C-alpha cells in the first residue's frame, strides 16, 4: 500500500466487508430522527459493515482528536443543501465522541462551538449556493434562481470563515426559472408554466451558480487580504428505483460491485462540472493564497444504494404489515453509515493541507 497519500485518489476503490464498530450511534449522539434508521426500526444493519478501500492506498478510520487539532481556532462552514447537513451531522457525532460541542445561536446558520479547540462548525442552508427562492407546495411550484448573485445569507459571513465546504445539486433538478440580471435566461421543466421560456436544462445553470459562488469567495477574500480554503464535495447520487415522487424505493441490501455499476449519465456529468470548475478556480486562486480542493465522493456513494434511509425516514413503517404507499428517502443517508466515509476523506484532505502549509513556510 502506498503510504504517500499525497498522490492518493480516494475516489476510486471498492467497498469491502468490515466488522468494525462505529464511533457513535443513536444513543450516544442526537441523530436527526429521519436519518436514525436503526431507531426507526431498520432491522437489516448490514449497511453498517462496509469500509471504503481506495485502489491505491489506505484510508484510515476517522480520528476525532486529529481532526479537532487541525481545526484549532478555525471556523469551518458547510454551505449547501440537506446533504451538506447530512455530512455535518455525521461530523458532529464523530467529534462529539471526544469533545462535546455547544450549540450557539447564530442568525443564518446552525452553529456548534468546540470549546476545547476554540473551533466553530456551522451549516448554512443554501441549496443553490446563489440567491434563489425555493419552490413551495402552496406557492409557485418552481424555483427562482438568480445565477449571478451569491446568496448573502451565508456569503455575508465569508470574512469569518477559514474553510468552506460547498455541496449542491439535487435542488437544481426540479422545475426552475433562471435569471441573470433582471432577465430570464431560461428555465427547466417549465412547459406547463404560462411563460414562453426556453428549457435550457440544469447543467449550464449549475455551472454558472458554482462559478458565481467561487468568484464571490475569491473577490471577498482577496479584498480583505486573508486566505481561505474551499472544498467542493461532489454530487451524491440518489438511488430511487422508479421516480422519487411516484413511490420509488431503494430496497437493495448491499453495495454494488465496481463492475456492476458505472458512473455515467447525470451523476457523471454533474460531478465533472464540479471538478472542472474547481480546476479553473485553482489556477485563479493560487496567486492569492486561496486553496481549492475536491472531496470526490460520487463514485463511492453511487455504489451504496443500501446506505440510504429508504422507508426508515419514518418510525417503523412496516409495523402493521406492508402498506400500499411507503414514503422512501433514497437521497439522504442513514447515520452512522456511508457519510462517515466522506468525513474520513475530508480528514485526509485536511492533513494534506496542513502538510502543504508547513512545507511552504
């Protein structure tokens, strides 16, 4: 195994069976009810016993102490959708095994303070990264997304952030109208709206939204003269068999093998947009002392249809036999579970970052 993990590509590998115990569970950590699968009656717990094995190196298990040392005196912000929330929830549970955080009131985000290391972790809900109005069940049934304006709900705090983890994707796939300036540049799945807009799909808007976000971060940090690290976590695929809103389920009980499932289609395309935009940003930001990285989890998540919440988004869905309609969540992940691996890779990125900064000094 290659101990030189500077060259390691954590995105390629296989899930291997592993009986290690998880650092936390629903009793030792307050897990969001809709992601606490065991608590909600999931009997098949085999999804807990897999470990990600990168093809060319070793991925160590998560060490809370190491992570806390690395974020000493820092503010780490997770910005994005509910999968960003899923990841920070996992991270808080992992870290709580060593140091108990305090919930801090903060306008605009959920914040946790680790007094032992004077470190803050926060989550900002911003599913488009840029400014937007989400569709509502009672209001318009489409998003309005302003592709050239970053969302100030989180961006106004950029100065206080040392590292931002961006995560987005799923919210761009529902009917939307896209704006630049005061003009509509197109829409998605809008043929039943009364407007005569062109359906431009969601790839171009996603790219524009990420570019606007990255440029805003660079501009604001450069003008202040203080650096920042930005990590984009790549797209986390969903596994609905059938449509998510038409009773789709995710009933598979074990991971796919490498040959069984290829990264292709929409999942592959979104991931490549994210990676390309970070590559472009890296070149631009290097001269300003800003670091951009990718937390590439698309492939390892794609292979884990068994790790989703599924029917266990609600407590004991099958208590009275098998109902006709069961709500399934094939987007979010059970905790503990697959997402903990994202944080193991996140920790390796943080270690590498520290080594780089020491080499440069």
